[in-house]
C-alpha cells in the first residue's frame, strides 16, 4: 500500500520528526546504515531550510522509483519540500556545496544535498515559494556534480502522494511500466480513503505490472476483474508510444487529466464509473500527438476541480516529481492547509 509520511514543519521542533520519518522510510526499502544517514541528512537540511528561510512549509516522504523510465526500477525514498516562502533569488549561489545563510543549519546546504542524493531537483520563484525533490536509492549513487543529477534517456515519470489527515496510508497510488517503446502511466484513486481504499489502489498497481503492455482500454477491463474483491477505484491510464509519438488515454471515475502541447492545455475526459464495481460498457480512448514540449498531468479528486495549470514554461526542464509537487502546492495550497482527501499527482514528461 502507499505508505506516506507528511510532516508540517512550522518550527524547529518538527525537524526531528522529519529525521525519524526518513529513517522509517529507509527501513522499508532495506537501506543500509550509511545510505539511511545520507537520506536523513538531506531531509533534515530541507526541513531546517523551511524553518529558517521560508517561514515554514511541509515535508512529504514517498516510496517511489526513478524518473527515467529506462532506468532500473529500484525503489527510492523521495523527500519533497514544499513552501510558499519568499523563494530563492540566487539559485546558482544556493546550490554551491556547503552554502548556507542559517546559523543553525547543519552546514550541508542545498549543494551538498544535491551531490549526495541519487536525484535532486529544485524549482523556485521569487515571492511564490520553493519546491525541492531528493530521491535516495538503496544503492549509493555515482558521484556527480551535474544538476539535475539523474540520467534521462527515456520519457520521464514522477509524482507525489499524500494522505488525508496525515494518515499513514494513502488510498491513491500511481505507477508506470515500460514495455518496449511503450510507457504506461496509471493513477488509481481507491474509493473513499483509509486502508480499504489503499488496498484497492494497491491491487491496481500490482495488476498494472502484469498488463502494462496492453492498450489502455484493455488494461481497464483487466483491472476491473482484478479489483472486484476490493471497494473499487477511479483509474486513469495513459500510454505513450515513443516510436509513433502518440499518447492514448482512457479513464473511469473521477480522475483528472490535463495535457499540454504547443503551450495549450486541454482536458482528457474520464468516463463515470468505478473500476472493480461498475465499469461502463464503453468508454472513449482519446489520442493526441506527443511532442517535445508535451506534458501530461494526472491527479485524483483531492485537488480542487478548477485548479489552474502552472504557467512557468521552465517547469518542463525539471524532474516530473517537481512539477507534480508544484501542482499540489499551488492547486491545493498543500503547504498551508490540509487537503480535503487523499491526493496524488503524477506527471509524464518527454525525455531531455
């Protein structure tokens, strides 16, 4: 099930909570003591920055995979920092190794966080806030001073998942699989929230790994069978064929999908129903051209229905998990108040 750690960080007393949560997340992935200490250092530094520079914010810890869909799918601990603070005006200086302006900082700085993380990416705008994402793999990363660190040779996928009321498990989940030139991204929103919703979305993720080579409509039909013993879920399935440059999407239930191409956003429609309980007899499969500037955002109904897509064209250059976190922060004000439901945002982006 989708285990998440969601810690509001408004003062220094919560920094210790972030440290403990990071160690717990690392234990779930089987990380050794050294890698766990690295992850805890990164998380603690990000949490300290929230207190000292942003006036508070939020640390969300998820168990995910890498963003590059051609990379090894070893589970990672993903640490996301979100704030609505003043932003970083000189990002280049802030990313220098050891740079810090906080007297109580660990002295590691964002540059060190970037260097010791497997993947690290950061987006900041003056007076709008900052989002930073670090992923730590059980295997020590190859030392690199390039930023972002991660190699990108295929379509990229990333996301963020949160639970209602800071619960342990989210009823939402996202996952991707690659089959040759096809990359399939799924977002599942288990009916309701809590453990039973999480069991439904987990069943969907498990079945996707057996059916991801099929077209989206067939995947939904197979998922409907797999989820019959659960309470069911709303599910959106997007499939990119990198050889033909075509994107296909099919959805059942209240899953949102927005596609940006040529600077214009369009809605992809999900058909009413519940996968596992009430699958419609027919539902549309929408197709669109996938271009170098395309960006697909899938989300559960934890976001407001009329959220506004991000207007920063530079986001395309960032890790998809950063894009997802910016959407979560700005659409749901996640760094300021609790969301109204489990909330998951998943992003599919082209290779760089």
